C-alpha cells in the first residue's frame, strides 16, 4: 500500500505524539507525554502517572485549546493512541490520525528519541 504524505502548510497543523517511560519516580509521574509540532519543532510535554487513553485525550484537548485544532496527529500504534476514546476525540475535532509504520519509528521522527 502506498504511503500517504501529510503536507504541512502552517505552524501547528501537524503534531507528532508519543510517550516516554516508564521512569522510576518518587512523586508518581512515571511517563512523559511529548507532542512536537512538525513545522516549528515546538515541544509540549507533560509528566503523567499513567500512559492510558484518558490522559492522552485530556492532554490533546488542552493542546487544541492553546494552539488551535491541528489537521493531523501522527502517533505509533500503541493502545493509548489506538482506541475508541482517542478516535472519538479525533472525529469530534475533525483531526486526521496517522499511524507511524510498525518497526519504522522514523515515520514519527519528530518525537522519537
């Protein structure tokens, strides 16, 4: 299947998101959710106790309120990004969800460390 290219036209049009962790923690935040704008390379990150769909949705709603709704979000295929809650939010806001190719993390290279 041919790969679709996402054309980035304006700042904050396309964000890449991913989790880092788990990290050892005394304060309970074991994960970091990172979002990177593909054009400006602006980084938003939040320390979180879990890496589930609920915290992802809350983070994205906050991101959309601060930077406007993007045209696309690029993520890997992990369950915190590929689930009904996430899909409903993407649909509600009219955001295209693109998945990076399995075993090829360079697809979402903006957020891959």
